[in-house]
């Protein structure tokens, strides 16, 4: 046995590893999409100390929260969770020329103020398609009066 079979085994292992990773990302996306309410969006924090760069991801509506996941992650847990009763839409706008290369074509930028249970306020920006923006605004406005949560049934 020479060097060639070892190199072939290494290449085969790398190809199998890449296919396994891509399969897991696809299965994860299908799992998150099973109940609907999933859309592509980019996210960034405007808080001091954050990088301020856009991160590609997808968001999923739940009855009381918006869960955001990194697009190329293998984790089934959301990276950011925005509670509906703690989230307020500040404004939305078209992407600036500096932002356009980092965002998907035609995405609008939404600025949200999110209050934590301790009272701390954070500003997040989400970039999404116009249709997803309409859905987000409807979801935020559909919260029950008084900020009470929906009762979830099994």
C-alpha cells in the first residue's frame, strides 16, 4: 500500500463528513419548518459592545415568542428568543447601500426594542422580506390585550 490509498481515504472521509453536515443542516431546517411560521432573516444587535454585523439566520414564530436560529448551525436551540409581550416595533426602513451586500435581495430592516424580565432594554434589527415584515407586524399586534400570554393547548 502506498500513499495513494491513504490520500483517497482522507478525501473520502472529508466528503462523507461534509455530506453529513449538509444533511444535518437540511434536516434541522425541515424540523424547524414542520409547524410553519419560518422565514429567512438576518439579525444584528445595536447594543454597545456588539459587533453590529449582520448574521444570516431564520426565525420561527411560536405562540408567545419569535425564535431566531443561525442558518449554518447544527443546534436545534434558538440563539435569540424575543418574547412577544416584551417586544415593541420601533420602525422599519429600506436597507442602506452599505447594508445591501450583507443582506438578501429586497430585505427590509426592522428595528425592535426588547425588554428583558429584569427591565433591561436591548435594540435588535432584523432584515426580512416585505411579506415576512407584514407577518411580523401582524404577529406583534395580535398579542392579547394586557400582555397576557396565549394559553397553549396540547
